C-alpha cells in the first residue's frame, strides 16, 4: 500500500514538472508525444460547404499519416444535418472517401437526418453505414474514449 | 496479482479485436453501442445564426431521443459570445428551450459575455443559469468526463 | 474487498444524485465545480476570419482567468489550414499572443499546412512551435485527457 502511494506521488510530481518544462521551453516543443498503442478519433461533419468537406477529408488523411499515429488510429466520419452532402453519389468526394475506406475508416450517416429530410438512401453511396443519430454517436464515442473533432 | 494481469491481457486483446472487426464489416456497422448506464453531454453555442441555433436545439433533442441514450443522458447547453442570442426573450427559441428544460437539460450562460457586452439580464429568460465563463465550463466538464459538442 | 465495493456503491449513488439535483434546481446552478488540481485545454483554430481568431484568443484568456481554473490550467493553441493566419507576422494578433505566451500557453502550428501551402516559416512569428499535424495533435491530446475546444 505504501509503495502504491509512493508511486502516486512520483506520478503526480511528473504531472507538474511537464507543464513547467513546456512553459520554459515552448520554442523546443515538438508536439504531443504518442504514448499509447491505440488511438480513436471521430470526425463530425454538419455542413455542406465544399471547402469544409474537402478540408475535413484532408484532415482525416493527415491524421492517419501523422508519424505519431500511423497504423495506430481507428477512425470514423459521422455526417448529419447538411453534412449528408459528403455522401451524395452526384458529389465530387467518392475518390477521397474510397481512399479513407481502404485505410479502415468507418463512414457513417445519421438516420434522423435521412428521415427528417426524406432523403432516398439510393442517392447516397452504398458503402456507408447508418447510425440512429449523429449526436448520439458523438456522445457514446466520447464516453468510450474517442477523440472527437469538428472541422 | 497474477489474475489481475490475466484480466488485463484479455481486455487488451478485446481492444484490438474490435477495430479489426469494424474494418472488415463496415457495411454491417450499426453505430456505437451504448455500454454505460449514464452519459453526459455539453453543447456549446457561440454563434447567433438562427439556422445554427435551431440545429443545435434539434441536435440536443435528437440525442435525448436516440434509442441508445434515452433516459440515460445528462445534458447542458452553454452559450457564450454571440451564442447568447439563444436566450434572448424577444427571440423565437422559448418553446424549444422549455421542451429541453422539461427533459432535464441545464441551460447555462457565460457571465463574461453578459458583463463584456453590458447585457441586461432582464432581457434574457429567467429560467437560465449563469457560470463564470463558458470556456471554463467546457474545460471543467470535459475533465469530468462530459462529451462536448460544437454544432 | 468488501470495503472497496461499499465505496463503489457510495460513489455510484452520488453519480445519480447529482443530475437529479441539477434538474430540480437549475436556477440555482452555479456551473461545474472544479474538483481537480490540474486542467489541460487545447484550442484549435482552422479559420482565418478575424472575428473568429479574436474570439478564440479572448476565449483562451477568459478560461485562464476563470476563478475556477486560475493557476490550474495548462493550455495550448494549435493552428492548421486557414488558422495559420493567427501567426502571420503582418497580422494584428502579436499582443494577444504574447500575453498568452507569458501566461504559459503553448502556441503550435501544423507542419502539414506549412508544407502544403508552401509557407515560408520566416513569415510566421518566431516564438511558435511546430507539430507534425494539427489533427494528430488533437487526437493525441484528447487521448491524454486534454479538453479540446473549437471556437
């Protein structure tokens, strides 16, 4: 028991040394260190602005290729509200989506949005998945330790 | 001690089986599974765009009604900067706010915004609460395990 | 062992008492309580809109000065995509950035953005730091317990 407390004190000490160091050596800061074996990230998209959509897909690919994360990150894209545009068969995003899909990314769509907007699922790519609500997905994923990112 | 390590190995194994499965069966993916008894979600609103505000309130209600979360989620809305518009008595959001309030949602406003903009609290709905800063609220809530969502 | 389970039951009980109380006394709600000794927050900026940038820097300062967090929060700003504008030497943000820097904030820039846009680092403030990718930074920080905020 005593040993465990000692360890706790050492860990608590390290916690406070780290920020102090970061403050005095900001110019030497090289970004957060990846110390875990596995990362999880959920991107959420609720806009149809092509610039925003393209940036989101590029961001996801950049994170997958980040040397600190490569091969260690599980990823999902959840679209809701106007974000459904990313999965429109007539849209320009198929190549980027296929690229992400081949890297193991889950591509999910909010069923509420589809129902509320009377969208025919046949107009969306067949390789996507549906979840009850995009917002429920965000809440459950965060509770399960996923990072969530809103570009 | 040995048993604890065995359990750790089994849990670590499960961690790696799950993403692998998700990757090979994306088309059968039905969304994240709710495995916890209780969820917490903080929405933050910093814009006055009516479309954005309406979407935020609708998102919150959708999450409350998500079959995976219904009756299991504690929720708060924090408004700051231009987001204070959602609580303006002359605005069109009272019905939606009352609906959320009756479902147990905490409706909170950043005191910094009110002070910096010299807003008379009498112009805002009386059923809202005030917190020292909206950004402090986000940081503390996340540290306490709340999911945070920026629509 | 029995004592540990008793403690667990008490903690579980408190978990359910708190939201119930919050629901019946929303008007007396004073914001989340800071119960931890140390907080960590990462702000991410991916837009060049001056209003958005100014608001982000003001938000960060407001959180640093929140009485619940003052002296207890470690903070970082990560800029990527159009957000790089915040670090442009010809821009109007040097005073606010210096103020945050003196309060210990880490100011970081995504290297991918700089490379993809062929930005000369000499055009950016010399007191900033570079990370491999802004999105990788967000994912790693969240996994490490940092709150992340997207204004």
